[in-house]
C-alpha cells in the first residue's frame, strides 16, 4: 500500500516541487493533514481486505495508569492484553468501517468508597468505528506516515467475564459491604459495573485518538501505535534503534500469578535474536510456544475448562535486574509467541523489556544466563576521596495513611515494613531488612554486610508493606552521589509514592561512612 502510494507521486522529497498545471500529488509530500480525499478512499479500498487477516489472533498491549503522550508512549509497559478474535472491515462511502473484538485481561488497581480491587480482570471487549486513511512523507527523515483518523462516535464496550473481588479498606466499609449484601447488591457487583463503565470509556477515548503507522525507508522498519504522531516521527521504543529492523520491541509488567503474551513472530522469520532485560521487581520466566497451542490453551481456560500444561521451551530466566541477555533462538515451523510469567513464589510484579530481531549478527547461543555488563564508571559528583562507603539502615517513620489517604491494612492496622536496597547502576540487590510487624516507626540499625563502591551509585531504597495478598510499595528514596561526602553523615530521606505528583509517605533514616 505504501509503495503504491509513494510511486504514484514519483520521487517524493521534502522540498516543494515546482508547480505545474498537471501536478496533482503534492499533498502526499507536505503538510500535516496528509493525502487528499481521493487517495484516502483508494487506500481504504486497498487496506480493508487485508486488515482482518493481519489483526485476527494478535495480542494488543493495554497500558497502565501512568502513560506518556505522543512518541514516548511507545516505551510504556503493557499491563494486559486484548486478544483479537473477531474482525470485520469494509468500505462505505469512502470510509473504512472496522469492527473487532475478543477476550483479554488487564491488571486492575482501583479504590472507591472504601473498597479496593487489586487483581487481574478478565473481560470481553468489542469496538467499532468509521475512519479515513491519510498518508504523508518526510524527505528529511525518509519516514512515511499513515494516519487512521476515526470519525466522532467510536463505540467500545468492555464486559468483565471473571470474578471481581472488592475488599473493604476500613471497618466502616466492611459494615457497608454487609448492608449492600442484604439489599441484594455487593461491593464486588458495584466494582464489576464500575470496571465495565470505566473500561469502556477509556477504550473509546483511546480509539478515538486514531492510529499512526510509520515506515522508515532506510531500515525498512514498520511501526504502529495509538494516537496521531507528527509527520516524520516514529514511536519511541524500550530498545533504541540500531540501524536494522526489529520484529518485536516492547516493555511489559506482570504481577504474581499473571501472564503476558508477546508476538506473534512469523514462521518465515527463521532464526531470531532475542534481547531481554529485567528492569525492576521479581523474577520472570520466558517461554516460546506455537501460537496455535497457546490459542487452544487460552480458549479452554476462557471456557472454564482445566487446560492441559502448556507446551513450550523455557528460553530465558530473568532473575537479576539490569542484567541484559542476548539469545539466539532457532527457527520454528509455526508462528510463535513469547509467554512471560513471574517466578514461583514471586510477591512483587516484574517489569522487563524485550526485542526480537532477525539473526543477522552472530550471537552466543544459550538457553538462559546473562551477558557480562560493561564495567561501571564512577558516578559523577561522588567524592574523589571515597572509593566506597558503609551504609546503615537506621529507621523508618511511615505516615498514618498511604498515598491515596487510606489505611495500610484492610482492618485499619499499621504496615509490616521492610526495606530492599538495590544499586540502580548495577541492577543488583545489596541488602534486605527483616519484616517488622505492625509498625509505622520500625528501627533496624542494620549495616549492609559489605562496603558499597561509589560506582554502584545511585542506590534505591524501596520500602514494602508485607501483605498476604501481595506486597505493596510504601515509598521509594534514592541515595545520590552527592550524599557521599568526605565525612560521616546521618541523613533523613523522604519516601515518595510512585507516580507524578504523588504525596510523601514517610522518611527513612540512614548513616553513611565513607571509606578511602
């Protein structure tokens, strides 16, 4: 489609061509609006028969609460997937009419009127819209853009299909839950209805923003994302461009007990290279399975049957943060998917990035294991007099309420905190304090078992609240290079909840003793 559109206007360049009486293709090479109506209608006729054959069976990543606008949105992790199982695409009055739907799952963390839902939500979703197609080309970047612009009135419906469990976050809401049950309604029923309404609204809003497909002529890289990107701009991705095209380039977060699906990678891709890296949280396992096998497994699970064990080789184990791996995966005789799950016993979510490319560059073949990271350099700002330092976690003071203004425990009790100390630069855990039950002012007075080199800075301190249903992050503090001076220092660092504009949740007191 792109080739035909570009060839129709000859050799498109950024400079405006000399005007002639017969020239009719100028709109394709300039302006943010893209093509004229005639070419838009032609593109709709060409693409309509091919949409469903490309979309059916795909797993569309669903964003979480904290997302970026514009190209930066391509770096956001997916927290769930929409499995497209139904599709119909036609052209009417020069407009593309698309209807698609299917089941899916997403992580839901919501609190309202004293009840909290924190679980994976299973759903069935459908969407329909009418849209026009437009094309533009930027000769400076040699990037072609195709915009799909929906007309007002996008329709989207999300219907939860699994159990929605709402838990009371206070004694009052527990009593309210009992009253709701007596009236024939439950907090979980209300949560289910709210999830359906909010989910449908968010999906409609996302789809109304349209789509952008980009094609980089120099690398032959095609990409796609929701929203309208400017002409000549491609989505940003977790892995930076290397000069060759990738087949997959995504980031995702998986909570304990959850699953993520990436792909498919076509069978004609042959041998491929898989780059992957755990960026934060607990460990994860990555398996490669044939798409048909996973489809059958998911269909059985959605039908309420007990599916058999999913076949597929484990190709990678992600156990250490910021330890990149590069694997050479042999060719398969079927379209394949990468299935990501947390490790057994995991209590915190795992966030990782993945890239699949054609195996053009020789790499070390392995099933699992990390490549050796490049040596770290001394962090700027650290005292030249100190090569390492001793770190003591002294105590915490935690606010009476969490970042949302609620009690830490369901019944109004205090948190059960512990501190995890990691090197951001080296991506490894340095220390973990014991759990102290029911305390907002725990005292640890624990020295890390060994000196910390300044090259390991910055250091992240994450305070967790130990909980049966999954450990919750109380707050995060960072030890910067500027904190390590030439003399001993007692510091008080603020704990901040994650997310832009989040409130302070407490402080952590530490002691630093530089060593020369």
